[in-house]
């Protein structure tokens, strides 16, 4: 059984503690792959750092309160004394009250959006970024050393540099800078986890390393020994970092808008990949409903950026251009309304920060108001943009065609064609749209005023005030003293966009990594899932007929056949053995020709081979069954259910959080006599006898 998710509640320094201009130099001398990617200094006194220290303090207080509550609950269940039970119940009420206040304070910190916004003076509506998930330090040393000794049969002290490099990489990963270098750091660690999984995490038992991660919004701790939990948390942080990069872009120019669009689309891709490939998440921020909400939120922010770009690039003031702006704004309002509905679902309602829900509602109202404003501008300010009769007729036809498709349903009264031809009817319809714009602006300002976090964001207040005043001024301009007719209700605008947002998958191949522990040998053979006997020393002395063996393949070279009665057979060499060293020289990665040259250049006293033999294992049967289930469309835990069933364990535990394992048929073992050999990278078609 995994440990309870509430154990060892404490906070580490990451995410907010880092800053783009505060690189932390980590020692890399003597490291295996020589990664130059660094984390940031967690002790730099930046705004994000101060925010992080407050998080740490609150989490320590929460930890104390939770320990007190656990003790009080145990006492309440254990005692039968009514007086003691009353006292404990009173104490529990105080503890729960304190916990609620602390969690609200922590939520306010974790949902702080202003820290991550751009420093540009341009007046743009702020975006919603995510804070990174935080994690405790992990010490791989003892577990990996024990596994190397036990499983690989090697001296673990020879791999101290590799273990140190892995630890430094993980430590740096905890504090990524808020730029491309930070993303590459997270991707490098994520890619390295693939090799770590293959090397040290066998399917039939656990390595014993505990991964502690905290919910990105509530700070609730989760602890698991599954490497999938580590991978999923890192993937979440990749998506979160993309949101911070998108939020910090200067969107006063098209280049900044394009960068923001790309970042938010990649964030959506990371969250969507996490949702589709991981199941039974131990923390709420990585649960299906939460990830679905985050994907929709990112898509909405992309749509908002598209509107901003259309606004910047629309140079002409033609009637159809203004209608297009109105439809783009309506589209943004629609997608934010969808996000708002997702946030009010039962599981998300009490989880999503109030500031997020308020911001989404504010944006939905704000952009709906803008759609009505641009409609009024189109109707009242842009009659005919050209002078010649021929061009005028052509543009009128285009305008009428666009206007007939502009509304969700045809409004009652005069036809839209008549409205376009009559300036007074256009003025009245434009006034109706402005009236709805003002109402929506005021609703956005009302919702904004209810949230104290949003009230602190001056730039949002400026945007809402400016657009509200602009609509009011326009309404006053169109209003007349003799206008006694009641203002009609403006029709609903049909939303439309010129660019639909994409969910861009995370491309991990852009960051190439080298297996830190590659000295253990090729993964095709020297992995945690393979089982072999101890290294055997075989002394061969060449005779007239040669060594009496047949070799095949590369890295490592396989003994494909042994001639009965030959030198190799008498020395104890067996078909299916892998040659790992020749005369003490490691040749796990050696090519076929290199090993042959070593054998041919042996002295008269002979040559000493170090060989290993792969054996069958019960889990290999489970592996083949898991492959079949995976091919039938089963999701994440097919392999875990098989292994759990083999042990007589329940597979329904939410703590068994695993990523879907994609295997190909080539990984199934191939029988060679009484032994098994895993597939290797490059197999020669012809076997050579020596």
C-alpha cells in the first residue's frame, strides 16, 4: 500500500521563488552528460520569492493544525468519557476553523495573478496563469545504489557521479526560470525520467523512492512511490510554465500576441496530454475535471489573444470590418462563458479560486459588451467607405450580405436590408446595442468589485473603466432630446472567429538528452525488467578450429551458437549469453566488429570473457498480456491490474497512479534454447563463426 496522501505536510522553495534574472549556478564538473540548464536562486528577494516564503509559512501552520486535528480525532474515537469527548469536539471545531482560514489565505496566494503579468505599460486585460506544483527534495542515492548492486551486480560506488548528476538535475528542475530555458530544463528532466523508469523501476516491485508533490492551488500534499506521479507532476509544471510565459508577453504588438497564443496553445496541449494519458490522479489539480477546465481556460485565452490581434491589424474602418470585430468579441465571450460553466461544476465549484471564477465572468461580460459596442460603431459611423457609384454598390452588397448573417436570429420589425438603407433606423439599432453594451460593462464592473484580488489589479480596473466610459460617451452622442421611443432590445450577435485555437501537443523531442546511466549498458538488455544470472568469467584458448562460437548483433554482442565439443563449449559458454567484457575491457556498447577484433587479438594464453545470461521471469508473461490489453484500447492501469492480480492485490487503489505504457511487439522476449534474450538495436542478418 502507498502512504497516505496527507503525510509529511511541508512546503519546498520553488516556482515563485525563482525569477528570470536570478540564475542559480549548480556544479556540473565531472557530470556525465554535462547539462548546462540551471534552476533559479530560491533565496533571491524578488516579488515571486516573497510570495513563496509566505506560502511556506502558511503550509507549516497548516501542517501543525492537521497534526493536531489527527490527534484529536484519534482521541475522540478512543475515549468513552463524555466530558473528554465534549472538550475534544470543541477543540476540533477551533482547529477546523483555523484550517479553513489558513487554506483561504493560501488559496489567495496561489491564485495571485498579478505577479506573473507583463511589465508592459500597455492597457490589456490580464491573463490567468498557473503557479507551479511544488515538491520536496528526493534522495535517490541509497535506492539506486542498492538496485545497482542487487540487480545489475556492479559496484554502485562507480556510479556516484551519475547519481549526483540526477540529483542536481531534479534540484534545478524545482526552480525553472520563466522562459524557454526553464521549459527546456523541465523537458530534460521529463525525458530523463524515461531512462530512469527503464533502468530502476521494475514492474514486479517498487524502488522505494517517495515523491512528494503539492496541489498547485490548495497546497494539499500527495505522496507516492510511482514514477508516473513524478512524470505527471513535471508535465503539469510544463503546462503551468507555458501559462506564465503567455501571461508575461507584451500584447501591444502582434509579435507579443503571437508568442502568447503559442504559449497558451502549448499549455493546453500539455494539460490535454496529461488528461488523456494519466488516470486516477492523487491530487485534484491533475484530475480529469480540473484538466478539462484548464484546457478550456487556455483555449479561451488564445481566443482573447486572437481578438486583440484582429483589433491591432484592422486598419480600415469599413462597416464589414467593424462587424467582424464585433463577432470576434462575441466569440471570446462565448468561450469564457463555457469556462465559467465548467468552473461551476460540483467538483470544481469549491476548488477553483474565487478570483479565477470572477475573472472569467468579468471577461465574459466585458467582451460581450465590446461586441455590442463595435456593432453600434459599424451601424452609426460607417455608412459608405467609397465615393464612386460602382464601388459604392459593390460595398453595399457586401455589407448587406454580412449583416444578414450577423445575428443569431432575425430580429422583429423592419428587414435588415431596410435598416441598412435608413440612417435613422441604423441609429436606433446602434443605440439599442450601446444600451446593452453599457449594461454588460456595468455588470463586469460589479463582478470585479466583489473580488478583493481583482480590485488590486489596477490595469484591469483601467480597462473596464475606459471601455465603459467609451460606450457611455457613444450612447450620449446618439441620444436625442426628442427621442421618445422606447429603446428596442438589441438582437444576439452570432459569434465568429477567423482563427480557431489549436491544442498544440508538447514536443519533447526538441530537447535531446543522454541516458545518465548509459554506462550500465544498452537498455535493450540492461534494464529493470530484464532478469539475468550473475556475471560469469569464461576463459577461452584458441585451437586450430577456432574458439568454437558464433556471434551476432551489436551492443551487446550475443553468443548465437556454441559448437559442441569446441573450446567455448568446454569452457562453459552457452548459447544466448551476452558478452559484457573482454579481458576486463567493458564492451556492453561495443559493435560486432570491435568484439571480433578483441577476440582475434587475444594472446597465446587465451582470452577472458565476462558474460551474462538472461532468464525467463513470471513478469514477462504479464508483460505480454499487458501488451495485448494495451492493443485492445485499455488505458493507464492495464499493466498494473495484471501485476496486482498476480500478487493477489486490489488494483482499484487511487494511489496506483500510472501512465499508459506503450510497448511494441518487438519487446517480447525471443527464446534461444533454454534462455531468453531481449531484442537488440542492430542485428546482423548473417551470423559469423569464430
